[in-house]
C-alpha cells in the first residue's frame, strides 16, 4: 500500500485534487499541514468537495494534519462534523496515530506563524492564538508508543530543532517581525525543541514535515528528516532493518 506525504496546500484545493489524480489508486496520503482550512472561504467541509471526489474515485484516503494556517477548532471541536460530510478526506485528532499496512504513523499538528504580529493577521479570522504545537505532545506520543510500539514515521508541520532547514533560514523574517514581536524567535526555537522531544518520544526513524516550502532531505544518525515543498508528493517507503541480500 503506497503512502505519500504532501506539502503545504494553502487553500489550493483544485491543485491538490490534480495531485491526487496522479498518485496511485488506493494510496494513503497525509497532508503535512497548512491546508488552509478555517478562513472565510474555507470554513466548511464543502471546500474539500473536489478533493474528496477525486480521492473517492481513486480509492485513496487523505489525512490532513493541522498547520499554523489552519483553524485549530476544526481539529479540536468540529472534526466529527467535517468527517461526516466527507468520505475519503479525514480530519484526524491533533495528535493521532494510524496503522497503514505495516507502517505505524504518528501525526502531530500545529506550528507558530512568523508573521503573527502582522496587522493583517486577525485572531479568529485568519490567525489563531492557539496555533502552536501542544506542550503535552511529547507525553501523549510517549503514551502511544508505550501502548502500540515505536512509530515508523512521524509527521508534523514544523520541524525539530536539529532538522534542516535550520533557524538561520528565517533570520530575515525574525529580524523584520522581532521589533513588534520580541518573543518570536524564542517561541519558534522552543517549539522546535518541543518537536525534538516529540521525535524522541515517537522513536521514529523518519520524520516528514512542511512549513518551510523547500524540498530537502537530511540525516542525523539513523533518523531521516524530510521537508516537503508546497504541494510536493513524497513517497515513504519503510526501510528494512536488514540490508538487501547480495545479487547472485
């Protein structure tokens, strides 16, 4: 069973539908956040009708992790309503686990917006004060692992502190917004450190994320870090514990 992650959508639902049409029939697809749900033109499940129809036609299941450009209330309070109106698109819990074939997946939503102090960002309209990763995420993920075993892949929106791209990638944005938002750099750093704790708790050897809009893979020890660019589809293949047999 094919498993793909797809990078930030940002409300480009028709483009997402076109992307799904190119993926294999029966694929499991996990969007890594910044879907663009909860804005004035995307505050009901009808905005995902085209995506749902393509997924249903292709027998695909599409899971949507929350990013910072998503209304947390949809994941916290409204997910059952949205899921009742959709068939093949799913709004998971903000911290959720799945078993897809022989792959154990853990998903953790949320991230901090660098431009949260921009005058155009209005709480409850196009920005949400509770956008960040839950501070309880490491403990919840640890409990999942205790109950169900190590994750094969962790899927988040932002990245752990050690992942690439690093904090220096956003230094221009930090410099610009820091004047009006003095705690921004510390909050982003703390959140990425929190995601490092989540990764350790998950025991995963692969983490996929978005948020930074680049296609980039890096490795530290046994862990693979995969950043997905906007609308990029990346196929996850579970790595064997044993090396392949030599050819005869």
